[in-house]
C-alpha cells in the first residue's frame, strides 16, 4: 500500500502559500540579522567616537573593532542575513503558476 505524499493531498494554491510563508519567514529573519549587523557596530562606534580624530584614525579604530568578538558577530550576522535572504528568493523560485 502506497502512502499519500503531502504533495498529492494539498492543492497548488496551498503549496504556493506555504512557499510564500516560508520565504517571508526567512526574509524577515534575514532582514533582522542584516539590520543588527549594520546598526550594532555603527551605534557602538558612534558612542565611543572621539570627534577629535582624523579620518585615517577613525578607519584604524573601525578596523580594530571588526577584529574584536562583537565585530565578528556583527559581520557574521550580515553574512547569515544575506544568505537567508538569498534562500528566501530561492524558495520563491519554486512557485508554480
């Protein structure tokens, strides 16, 4: 006896809705991580920014921050966020007419 697979039971519209909801979920999480990755280091650098520094010194301080653990976490949040966005776009490619 052959069991029914989930694809045979649900309609095409229901499958498309599941794909859209999954893509929306992944895109929302990805967007949140990208925002965290962009804003967290910016806020931290702005809070500790010495306005008397020259731009070259600011660049050195920024690069030194990225080498720390919070900087690495922010960079990884950016990478994972963009990866989740691309995964969501890939899911939307599975939509059927």
